[in-house]
C-alpha cells in the first residue's frame, strides 16, 4: 500500500544538547495503482481507511559524540471487519512499523550527512 500524507511538525530545543519534536498527520490518502500510469489518489472515505492518523513524538539527546533518538508513535486505524482479521490484520499492523522504520532510516541518513560536513 502506498500513502500520501501531510504532517504538521514542531521542533523544540530544550538545551544545546537536547530537543523534542512532534509530528502529527493532517491528511493521509491512499494511492491506488502506485507507480503505474493510471495511479490516482483515493478520496478519504473511499479508501481502505486502515491508517487515518499517525502522531510521532521524538526526543533527541547528544552525549559523548553521539545522538540518541527515542521515537514513540500513535496510529489511528479503522476496525478490521469481522472475519477478515486473518487477512487484513498483518497488513494493518505493518503500516505503522514500516512508516517508523522508513522515518528512522531517513533520520539516521540525514544526521550522518550533517556529521560528515
């Protein structure tokens, strides 16, 4: 599944070596036929609705030449229809995990680029 999402992100610098951030989705849309010529964005309510919102809360701490990152996320999803849990359940559970893995990987890559300069 491919999603297109918009987020409101705010960073708060608590001290020279620590910060927090939060990211709150403001819009999540499912993309049908992603990567194909007939790709299109489904309207909210006409999609699967398996991820309505995703909120992330970050903590950053710099110590001993490293940056420690903690990330917690809360997702809002639709209930799985009775009888389809075996089919849809693993998929719904994987969406937030894949999103967090993608985010953490990109964050690590961005921090590594900054450190190289």
